[in-house]
C-alpha cells in the first residue's frame, strides 16, 4: 500500500455520487482534474465553513464562468496518448451530469446539467494545454460541502483493475466510513459500471460486486489497499428470485479494525453477551451452545448479524401466521447462525494473490 501522501486528494461527497456516463478512462481523467484543482476544492471547503457559500472572483461572477487551464501532461502522463486524451475531454463535454443536493426536508435530489465543462486546446511554448470552462451555477453544486468531503489515495485508486472496485473505494470514504451500512442495488448497478447497463441484482453481483470484493480483498492481503469489504443482499420477503434485492448491506474492514481499541473491544463483548441472552432466553437455545457460537462473533460482523436476526425473526413470524410454525425454532436459529459464521470465515480467506495492477486506466472489465 502506498504511503505517498503527495498523491492523496480531497474530493466532495457530491462528486462521488454524481451521475454521468463517463467511461472508465474518462473517470480517471476526472480524478486527475480533481488533483490539479485541489486549491479550488480546499478554498471551497474553507469558504463554506464560514458562510456556506462558494466565493468567486468579480470577473467570474460577471462572466458566470470559471476557466481552468491544465497542462495535458497533468491529465495524461504518456505523451503519445494526447490524441486519446483530447478525444475523451471533447466527449466528456457532450455528456450530461447529475449532481446531488439536499432539499429543505433533507431529501436527496439530483439536478441535471448539460455538461460538467466545455473544453478548448492550445499550445504555448511547446506545452500542450486544455482549458476547461465551468459554469458557476454548476460549480455551486459540484463544489458543495452538503455531503461532506474526504481524502483518498490516488496510488491505491489507480492500482485497481476494475472500475467497480475504484468506485466502491470512493464510496467507502464518502458514505460507509460515515456510518452508513447499505445502498440500493439499482444505484450500485448504475454507478459501479461505466456503461450502467446491468438490469438485475444477479447481473450486478456477478459482474460488479463479486469481482470488486475479490480484487479489493486480494490487494488488502498484499498490503496495497487499506480496506476490504463484504456484502449481503437483502431481498423482499427473503425471496432471492426477485429481480432486484431490496438493499445491499456492506461491511468494510479497515486495517486499523484488526487490532481493536479498548472501547471497540468492550462494545464487542457487550454485543456477544446480548446475542447470547437472546439465543438462550428468546430462541430457547442451549446456553453452552449459545456461548460457543458467540465466541466466534467478531466486531466487523455486527451490522450483518443484526440484519440476519431481523430476517430470521420475520421468517419465524411468517411461518407461524401461515399455520405452519417452525417445529424446532432453536435449531433453525442455530443452523442459520452457524452457516453465517462459516460463510464469514470463508470470505475472510484471500482468494488469490495475483491480482493484476491497472497500469493504465483501462476500460471497464
């Protein structure tokens, strides 16, 4: 894992959750634009701390445009790829972009804009430049701190082979690290794919979530990434035959989580005790069996376990209401919990050490 702090950038949450049909290569260009415009992003954060408004110069206010002139070498390190870069920037200038914001009732809505920027090219003293023209009404949304901001390491971001892995790496810092536990599968199918063309949870799982989980965990094991994740799809009425899951619950494990702090360890012990009491007195399980199972509960399991017990409780109630109650409830609960713990242990093991690094921003795999 790279410790090069010079390649760490700040990005806004609204930038992570913006919607557009950029290709994987174009998304990589966008990340390099973020790196080049770090001062603009830092200035926007500082100004919003004071009065929640982004400040523009009088000339920008008069024209309602901000011009950003960037040497092409800052966006594409390989000079022979400048033609590809120009074509990508011109194409980006034709694509719609939706930027999220919160309404007065704290609901999230999207506002659509014709493009993120317009672009012109020039050569000065043998240096090739791209000048990006951003309209101020768009920048007021795109440089908004309404969804917070965070840092990510670009060395790690560019080392991922899959577009879906890169996006989930960003989602970790923009969303999950703040305590959120799930996202809608339709949203994931749209945002984890540069093409956005997956139409079911099964296809998103096979082509997006599955490969991303394996790649991120492999890189975590090789100390090239600071986090990895597991996920659980929750289906309506526990029916996995539905086209779309109701939601996807994520558990991200940070390298720092492996050695628990004293407070986290106390929280884990309290949780294990709570589950043991529920297993024994609510579900009627043998106390020794309950204690033995609870010893295997880990700190990073807690969100998924809460969801599991909620689903099992609904299943028991549903079977009872149909007049076909589960005869051995304690056995049902025990078997479900044992399966969960075994599955967790299997996922914990690395599934390959030979993940290819993305030497260039490849198109979506």
